[in-house]
C-alpha cells in the first residue's frame, strides 16, 4: 500500500472514551447478572427436587465425595462440596472485588459522596439485620449464625429489577449493584474474621510474602495472567493452611488488580497507524519490521483495556453461569419434611432479612444524607430506595455460603428454610413496592 493511499484511509468507527467503555461493560455486567438469576433459580429448584426425591441420598453422596491428593502420610483434600465452596467461590469473590475496584477508580463510586450513599446503605444492611438476629438468638444454639443475614444476592436482585424493565431508572440499578458489592465484600470479611479459628501464623507470613511478590512483579511490568495465577494459587494455599477462610484471597487479589490501562487510546491509534500490509512475497515469513509492528499492535489492542476490565470480561460468564449455579446445586438442597427443624433459627433469619435489611438500609441512608455525608444520584428517590431495600433482603447465595460455615449439621436445615422464605418474601414485597408505591420527588 502506497503512502498516498494510506493518507486517504478513514478511521472505521469512533474512538472509545473511558465513559463509553465503562457504560458498555456495566450494561454487559447487568445483562449477565439478569440472565444468571434465572439460571440460579433453575439450579436451586433442581436441588430442592432432587433432595426430596428417591435419589436424595445418592445426590448428597456425590457432593460428599472426597477429592484430593494423598502421598504416604501426607493428605490434602476435601469433599467436592467443600472444594466448590472454598475453591471456586474464591473466583466469585475475586470478581466481586474487581467490580468494586473498577467502581471505586473509574465508576460511580469514584465520586466520594455517591460512594458514601452505597457504603452507608450496605453498612446499615449488615449491622441492623445482624443485631435483630442476635437479639432473637442470644444464648441459643444458633447464635454463631449472625453473619448469615448480612449479605445480598447480586444476581437475584439485578434479575428482579430486570423484570421491571425500563420503568426502573439506571440509577437504582447502579445503587443496588454498588450496595450488593460492598455488602458481599463486608460479608466475606466477616467470614474471614468471625468464622476463622486456630490461626497458624507461618502460613500467614507466606501469604503476605505472596502478596509482596504480586505487587513486585506488577511494579516490574510483568503482564502475564498465568504468572499471577501461579502466585495467586500459592497465596490461596497459604491462607487455607493458616485457618483463615481461603476465599478472602479472592477479595485481596481483586482489590490489588490495576484498574488503569497500560495503553491509551492515542497511543493505540498511533501504533495502528504504523501497521502496513505484509508484502506478497517470501519476505512475509521473515522477521520483518512489518511483523514487529503487527505484534506491537496486537499487544496494544489488548492492553487498551485495564487488567480489571479484561479479567471481568473473562471471568464474569464463568462465575455467573457455571460457578454460582453449581454452588446453588450443591448447597440449596433441603428436605421438605420440616421435622427436627429449629424454627427459632428460621424466624431469626427471616426477620433479619425481611425486617432488618430495609430498616438498616433506609435508616443509614437517611442518616448519611441528613449529615451531608452522601447525596442521592439523579432519578433516585425514597420510593425507589424503599423497594430496593426490600429486594436487598434476597440473601440467597451468600447467605447459604455463610450458613454452611456458621451452623452445625443439625441446624443447617432451619437456616436454609429461613433463607428461602426470606428471599421469596423480600422479592415479592420489593417488586410490589416498586410497582405500586407513588413516587416522592424529594430526596432529603
């Protein structure tokens, strides 16, 4: 191609600004979350059906199958359910932390007073439900399960909002997504701090060393995901051996992931402008300048997205359509005989979610706005916030995750029943309020 011909070429499409990339990524995130809510519901129903069928024992036996490595006296392994809950769920929390990092650096939470609104709501949605639960379970066998009522299920909440279509403003979706993300981060910190025991300090020192190595290779400019994966696995094994719940590894590594891109739009288009066609000769297979330019353009096209964005795009479908449905399939089984179920635990969880979540979110939000710590984004009002606060009572996935850690085998069925009932009632009440309550224009 001649230089004169190159000058006549017109760019195809407009360059993407940061806001364009974030908007498309956010819309993609919402679409996947909405679809995954339906898949999650399907696998939940399947687990309930199988756990109440003639194949119930076989179904349970599959998840209790031991999987691991044994060499002489050395043994490393756990049940299939535990590998899913401790191992694959680490990827879920890694994705949650990536989304939080992106929102903090580039998204809605980049504005301190808007971020304060979601953070205040999330704190209220954790503290008040836990307080109600502890009030009802003080001194009883279910007292250690207070963390169960603290989290919100992102997929089901976004799925419920999707049912209402364009009637719901984007500001509510952004607020609920931010709230759920902060909520989930808070819940996993609760797991790491409140439900870890028998700490071994040397593995924690090794985990800290792994984090230092991660930061060092990032500072040196290494950009290979497999390298970070190897270091991440090492950190996960060290944290797991320490007695701290290993899923916290996903949160820490997610928050450490760079949210700034390496190649700017200007540099990308400058590199692409140097790309010329390979000559139609034997020289095309040699180590030519053209080939180096094409290789540089390939790297630039990839690195125009930040590591946070690239990892989100890569992991989100796997987490939404594989890991979370498998988690529900493995953990949502509940024999519907109701014999031997501790109804006090069921009631405490139900009240924590259905009453505590909306009370906590609304009160802490009102307090943050009243103290001028936070502001409402455009189009968000108290009617929408009230409906959304009830939807936040859908704790399902995270609630099951914490319940499996917090409750003994004799109490877990009562906890599961409370989680199911609270999630259904919260969804129905929240959707009804969003559809029927008249709006209020003022937010303060």
